[in-house]
C-alpha cells in the first residue's frame, strides 16, 4: 500500500485474534533490544508493542501481498505464505476471497517461480469451501488457466489435478459451464503445444461431473477437434491418447454410454491406434484397454457389442511392429479377458463363449503370439497375464494353451523361440506365474508340479533364490490361498519337500540366502499343511524340528534371524510346547554346555591363560544367547501359561546380568515383552527389579537407556 508502514512480522492469525477482542488492554512485556523476527504462521500472544498503533486497521490481503513479494522475500517465506492461504481465506470470508484474494493470486502467477506455483496449485485444489462453496467454485478456474500456460510440466500437471478436484466438487450452474468450457476451448486452441497437452487432461472430470447432455456433447466435440487436429505434434497426440482412457471411463458411467463409446470415442481411438508414431500407439493401446473395461462394465449386451467392435484392434496391437505396443497390450490383457468374459452373462451363449475363449487363449490368440515374442518384456507380461486369464476362464481352458508354453520357457532351449535358456528374470517370472496358477480352479496340479520342482536346482543360484521367493509369495497370498495338500508325498509337488530339506544343509547350499529361504518355505508349508489337517504330516514334524534347530545354530546371523521369524508361525500351528521342546530346548542346552559359559555369567570364573580358538563356522556363545533371547521375545504373548512365564523369567534374569552388553540388551527387550503379559506377582518380584537395576547400574549406555524406556512403559501401564 503506497505510503503505508511496513507490516509488522507478527502473524496474521495473532492479529486477527487480537482485533476480535473487545478490550485491548494487555500486559506490557519488557522491550527487547533485538526481538527475534517471527516466521509466517508462528503463533504468539499479541502485545501493544507488537501491534503498534491499535487504531491502525490490519489488511490481510496487503500482508499476504507483502509476504509474496519476490524482490523482498526468499522462496521459503513465499512457500510458507502459500501454505497459509487457505487459513487466510477462511478468516477473511468468501466475499474478500472473490474480490481481493483471487485477483491477487492471478497477478502473482505469471511471474512466480515454478516451485511456488506447484504448491499454489495443490493449495487451490481445496479452495472450494472457502471461495463460497460449490456454487462459486468456478471462480478458481481462472487461476488454473494461467497455471496451464506455464512451461514447467510439473506445474501444469498439478494445475490439471487441482482443476479436477475443483470441477468434481463445484456446482454446475450457468456460470460454471461457461467458464469451464471457455477455459478448455482457449487451451485447446493454444498457440503452443504445452497448452494443448494439458488441455487434453481437462475433459474427463467435467464430462462426468456435469449431467447436462448437450454440454457433454459440446465437450466431446471440442475434444474431437483437439485430438483429430491436423499436423499436431506427437506430444499432443500422446496426451490425447492418454486422455481417451479417462474420457472413456467417464463416458461409460453416463447415460447413452454405449452410443458415445462406439460412435465418438472409438472413432478417435482408431486414428491413434494406426498413428505412424509408435509412442502414440502405445498410449492408444493403453486407452483401448481402458475403453474395453469401461464398455464391458455397463451390461451384458454392451459387453457383447464391445467384443464385436474391439477384438480386431486387439489383434492388430499384438501384430504391431513396435514391441512396446505389444507389451502395452499384454500388460492389460488380463483386464481385456476379464472384461470380455462379462459378455457371457448369466445364461451364456455356447457359441459366443467358445468364440471368445478361442480368441483369448487358443491357437493364434494374442497371448500365444506373446509367448513366441522375441522381446523378453513381452513374454514376461504374457506370463503375468496368465493368472488373471485363469481366474476369468478357468484352469481347464488354460491347461494346454498357456501352461505348456510357460513350461517350454523353463527348458534348456526355448522351443517356442529357438533361443537358448531364458534370462533369469524370465525364468523367475514364469515360475511365479505357474505358482499363481496353482490357486486357479480346475488347474491340473500334475501338469504344473514337475515343472515347478525341476526349476529348483543349485546350478543357478539367482534363479533358485528368485523361484523360492516366488514360492514364498504364493504360499502367503491370502487373496489366492493354495491348497497345501498338493505338497504331500504322493502329490505332484511332493518332491518339493525333499528339495527344501536338502537345501538347508550348509554342505549342499553354500549360499546362506538359500538356507534361509528354504527354512522359511519349509516352515510355511508345514504350518499350512497342519492347518489343512494333512494326514501325511506327522512323519515330517521331526524333520521340521531338526531343520529349525540347525537353522537356529547356523553360523550366519541372517539364517538365525530367518529361523526366529518362523517361530511364531510354528507356534500358532503346532503349539508353544512343541516349539519349546523341538526348537529351543537343544539351543538352551548348547548354551549351558558351552566351554565359555561360566566366563559370561555375573560371577564369572577366571579365564584361563590360553583360550581355545573357535572355528570359522562355530557360533560364539554370545550369538547363541542373543538367538535364544530373540526367540523368546517373538514367542511371548498373552497365551503363554504361568509356568512358562516363570521359567522364562528365570532365564531372562540370568541374561540381564551376563558380561556381554549385546546379550543383556536382547534379554532386557525380551523381559520387557514378558512384563506386558506377566501377572503382578512375577512382575513385582522378578521382572521390574531386574529392569530397574539395569536402568540404574548398567555400564553400557544403550542398555541403560532402553532399560529406562522399558521401566517407564511398565510404570505407565501400572498407572504411575
């Protein structure tokens, strides 16, 4: 404001609050020589000294304008001011927002930096409530139109996203329709490609939000004019092709959807599917997937019509010269199959059903061609789509057309392509796909089992590890639960048990990652079989206990950690007593029989002059202690009985007094877990005194610090 004094650094919120007070008498604080300057948005009590002359009127808009001055304030101050705009708008009211704040923002946008404009766009996306509600939301569109004129892509995208938020929330009155249509028209007819690129993104939300059919027809006409314009740059075409997907999805949710998709959107999409630029065809193929999904979701008759009008374009895409187009099709092939199946309806026409199934998976089908593709990415995408195909069509349909080509990929020579063994990424992806197919109904496991089992060999460790991780993911997938009975001794996947047991031996599997994941898989499989009440399980329980004991005593720490992570799963399946006797009892005996055991206790024996050296694969005593206490920690729950709690408390009280800090630390953490579930007598007599002593007297800072935290938590739970 010309001639006005510079605004005081006191925050806007404090000034607004003070002006609302009827009485301005405040306690006068001592005057400081150099009072610290407050940052924008900081809260502090207003004082007469800070307020200056109480008769001066405070203008929030002028204050904000000063904060946004690029010449006077650095970027961080302006960014803070932008983040405070919504609070300012809520304080000054809708009228001032419409007459003062929005014009101010419009004057700032052309000169402001991209980082500030990005923040401003995100802030304006939530301005509908403060600008006067949905009826006045259209007033914000002028700000977005200015932002869409910037050169920075990130700013334009943020403005488009904020535009979508506002148009979805605003009321579509006459002014709103005029402003929105004027904005998209101006941008679509822009003299530079950046305006047209962002304009394509702005059609779908107004189309869905406004239920005026003539207005929608006008939007479609404007989009068609933009998308089918002559001599447009590839950047504009790619943006329009991408926008076709969202526009098709929006159109599918409106009245007269089938006619619009067939006559308007499909005609434009055909042009892009045949464009000479492969990048445009890639985006158009993705839009084709979206159009098929939205069209088939309307009803059965629409799905049949969609099948008739689009299946030829699917075939053209899989035969495209660009592998990226073929890859885009295979990425959405599962969606296409699921959508086409909706055309079957409750009473499927046998002839139509056979025709669709033949198109999707039989000889000459797009997925069959994808399995033969020379590009790795296309073949992998086809394998990943096979699981969705199985869910849509059933395992019996896929058995030969999909499974056999996948099996061929895992051979020494791929008979489909004639090239040598597939790359590790392909082999892993194929095995993952076969494992996922195990959960598909009517899928013959005898066809999949030998292939999956044969992929588990130590000749190629990266592939072996990847395959086993895929098995782990498949076994733990709750959305697609496996029938664990397929792992029985007489079942097709029965040899998998022997393979996993074999890999847990350090003599056979030198790579510790193989030993770790094979132990994890074995425990998941056995726990799953226990829950499935498999009759053949009992002979393998002893082997499971032996494998766990070996893993808990492995000389590699990560293998021991993996075994510890398996314990809660086994405890839930077989019971805590089984875990104690079959997994932990021997570890505790091994600790107490260790020749160094007496040297680690509180009243330690004097060490001999010459100590025995441990072998490179021999686990140190402190590592055994840590493994044991970490195991107790993960097993402690509210279900443990009082006898077990008392037994473990004695061991933990010994552990918090040994000479090695790491051992005391892990014992203390386990003791803290036990304190949460122990009865009051055990807590007061043993656990709390031990933790208190550690918190006050331990010589290790970490032990002392975390013991104090445990003690504070115990006191908090007791209400102290």
